């Protein structure tokens, strides 16, 4: 039985943040149809998991992409709502 960081559940932070970030970015594009709750929720989860993964230095590439897509999906609906309300 192997021990160490390979068996840790923390190794899933990268893939989870990547999936949440991708789903959130796609949902953010369609925010006019489905609302802004899904992109904000999934985007914030992607950012959280990405930061946890970057702190543990596991799957750094996936965490970086998850962080970028998650932050874009959180900021896009906010800027869209601000632009449409002005």
C-alpha cells in the first residue's frame, strides 16, 4: 500500500477546479438565459479549489486554469449586470 501525497484526496483539487471553472465559464456565457447564480456558485468553488490546490502544489497547471476560468466566470456576470443597468 502506497502512502504519501498520491493517495491524498487533495490530488483532486486540480481536476475539480478545472471542471467547475469550465462549467462556470460556459454558464457565464449563457447568463442572460439561465441567470447568474450558477456561474457565481461554480466559479467561486473553482477559485476555492484552485487556491487550495496551488497551496499544496498539486496539479498546478489544472489549478491555474481552474483559477483563471473560475475568476472570469465570477467577474463576467457582475460586469454584464453593471453594464446593462447603467
